[in-house]
C-alpha cells in the first residue's frame, strides 16, 4: 500500500496515489520536457511563447499520441512525481530490469564524485552497458534524482537548485519572506558547491547550471530581498554582507557592472555595521580598481565627516575635500554634482573656522 511522500496518506494502488499527487500536490519537478519549468522561464524573462513553439509542442504531443493531461496518466511515460511515489525497493527492481544494481552505499560513493543526478545516471548507463532510450531512459535519471533526495540529501546536486528556488517563491507567495530568503540562500550555497573552481564568470556558470535559472537576476533578487529584510531586522546586514562577498569571490570575472554594484554593497554594509576602517579600505580598493567610479570617491569622502564618523580633524576634512574634487573630475557621472560642490564649500568653511580658532588661541 503506497504512501504519499508529502502528506503520508496511504493508497490502495499506484494509480490512486498518482492521481492524488497530481490533484493535491501539484509539484514543480524536473522532467525531460517540463511544461511548468518552461512557463516559469518565460515568466522570469518577460518572454512570450511563439506560435512556432506552440505548434512544435502540439506536434510532439501528436507524435506520441497524447495530450498533456493524458500524458500524466500514461503507463509509458514517467514523470518525476511518478518515481517519487514508488518505494525504494520498487525503484531498485525497475532499475534491475535495465541491469542496474545499486545500494545506498554504492549510490553515495557515486554521488560524492559528481554534481548532478543526470551525470550519475549517465555513469550507470555506461558502467552497466544499458541500452535504454525514451521513457526508459527518463526513468533512470529520475530514479537517480529520487535516490539522491533519499540517500544523499546532504550532498549538493544541480537539480536541487531549481527546487529550492521554487520553494522560496511559494513561501514568498504565502507571506513567509524570511523563510523564502533562507531557501534562496541555500540555493546559493548549492550553486557554490556544484560550480567548478575554474568557472569564474556568470556566463560560464549559467552554462553549467540548470538552464531554467538565470544567475545574475537571481543574485540581484536575493540581494534585494536581504536588504528588505535588514530594514526590519538588522541581523540581516551580516548575512547580506556574507552573500555579497561570496558573489564577488565566486565570480571574480563577472561583468564590471555587477562586481561594482556588489562591491559597493559590501562597503556600504560595513559602514552600516559601524566598521568604518574596513569600509574605507573597500572604497580605496574600489578607487584603485575603478578610478572612473565617481561614487567611490564621494562615499569615501562622506565617511570622514558624515555617516557616523567621529569628530573630524582638519586632516580628515582636507582628505574629504580632495576626494570630493576627484569625484567631480572622475569619468563616471554623478547624480546631482551640485551636492558635492556644496559639501566642498561647507568643508572649506569649516577648515577656515578651524584656522581662525587656532590663530585666536595663539
């Protein structure tokens, strides 16, 4: 008597639990052709499905003689939730029909050497000389993914990334923003774990990761969510700082626009956390690496007499004036440069007052 993996209800036979999974737990899982994931990708990228794409899908359905609805009920084609509904022994028996014999120990040994269920399934097929195609081949990689979740859930794998992102979206829709963000941070940790060290660009990482995830928008979205949470809970400043540093470390050859943004986030967060010396070091490094970045000069200047700085000395104010002047002369554009000019004027007045006070004391 099979049990539902989601609500633990028991059912008399496999067909009943399949119907239950479809109607009550419409899961968003990976398939060879997964309509939900295609639709999510289209939504995420503001795309419209073309008539050609629609016709191609219809042609495929006609070729196999089924519609999407009847496809789910097919005894031939496997969907991932079908395999999830099977017991471990049932999956092993089905794999044995293809000559694949596996145990939890041997599976974990394989999982430790690869970063995806698909790669592990390919190993099975090569090592056991499996001659399978179509739906049978689908079952093999789906079995690998199910066993990974049951036997090796502590080991990261690429297919898990999409599930974590989707779980986060569902939590957000339910109003659980903090839990949603935690799922996305776990997805980020998985991305780090499965991305080879020689991949240092966003573009190369996108090619390596599941193609339904566009990495740069995902990273920016997580940062925005962490910033929103930090507005109500300052402990998220530290978590956001760790995340932003991780992005810069993981992808040092990412586009300059992304690196510049995230490095500014790091410096700003250090200021927010009261770690002014570290913040200034970050801005100085930014100026060295991006001398055209007018904002780095401006923010560094602010740190010497604004942004919670101690009572500035004349040397601090002179340093700030010089940095403001560099900000105005840098190639990068500044919004409201008049504000910077006004700050220069204010600092020069304060310096003049300091000189007057010193002369009077003498």
